[in-house]
C-alpha cells in the first residue's frame, strides 16, 4: 500500500504541475517507452543471473503488500524458540529431534504459522538445532558458521535490489538515447513547417523526460525498498542466531529468548512487560 500511495503522489503532483500549461497527449509516446524500457530490460537480463531477474520482478510486485517482518512475526518466532528450548530443557535435546527432522508435521512449528510459512527461516532453525543434537556444542565454531551463513544470505538478499538500482542508474541514459533518435528523426523534417519540427522536437525531449522520471520516480524507490526488506530479513535471522547462541551457552529458555528480544529492531521490538506477558501464554 505504501508503494502504491508513493507512486500516486509522484505522478499526481507531476501532472498537477504540468497539465495547467501543457498537453497530456504529447507525453504519451509508446515508441519512446519501447526504446527506454526495452533497452533497460535487455541490459537487466544480460547483467544478472536468472534467479536475480526473477527475484527482482517478484520483489517489485511484492512491494504492494506490507513487509512481512512485523512485530507479530518476531513475537511468534520468540514464542516458537521458547517452546523448543523449554521442551529440550525438560525432556532432553533428543526430544525435539522429530520436530527438527520434520518441521511441517511438528506441532511446535505449526503453532507458529507466520514463521512456518518462511521455509528459509525454518531450515535455518532446524539446521542448527540438528547440529546441536548431533553433538556440535562448541559455541565459537557454531557462531562462526552462523555468521558466515548470514553474510552469504545477506549478500544474496541484496543482489536483486542492487540489480534494480543499476537499472535506475541506466534509465536516464536510455532516455538520452531515445531523445537522440528523436532528433535524428526531426532532422528529416527540416523542410517541413515550424509546427511540424516543434512537434518532433517535443517528442524527442519526452524521451529524456521519461527516462529520468521512471529512473528516479519509480525504479530507484523500488530498489531502495527492496534493500530495506532485505535488511529487515537479515535482522530477523540475527534474532534467530541470538536465541540459538544464548541457548547453546546454557541460558534458561526465558533468558535466551530475552536475548533475542533485544536483537529485534527498535521500532517493532516489544517491551519487556509485553513480552513477559506473552511468554506466560507459551508455557
């Protein structure tokens, strides 16, 4: 919704300032759009792996929806971690082996539907709990492994944003290409009347206008929002890591998830009292 509102504001204010003195019809130039957007799309396809191309389009379309990394998701995650740690503490680490090996059939994971929907997060949790069950109990080695995996995850999560950002950087240049081609066409009308020449010059300049507008009014904001969501995802995984490491270092389940609460970004972090009341419902 935020992305839709922003786009309406961009185009609404632009047209509100232009239309009292300009013609809307001259801005509608499908061939200029083909040159600019087609050239940018081709460059995007050439420059990026297939999965990045797909993720860029999927992420751009997904911006119409709210970010999934909400306060409710983080609370649900901490509740899940608390129940897992509590069960392991009371019944032994082997008691959660079935939950870890088949999380889709696990009552614990299914009680946290928002987390269960994110299969990457579920895999991350299960992989490290599986290592702990298997006897990997050195906290320094496991933390180093988590940091390495999270660095790779963050780099990959940012790649679609960076790729779309490169498109935004290139769009003004494609606008200039369209304008230059428009000037070339105008040169063939030099023997026409002044109004005919002025019309073709206007069409040529629309190319530059469209390239800059689409770059800074549409594509660059999409790139920035994709980066924001990638960073929010990385912060979410850092909460998981913090909980796992606190548990591995021997802290009680309630203390381990409190460590995780402190790792949640401030704008969505629940207060200590709110979180304590929530944990009472998880026992």
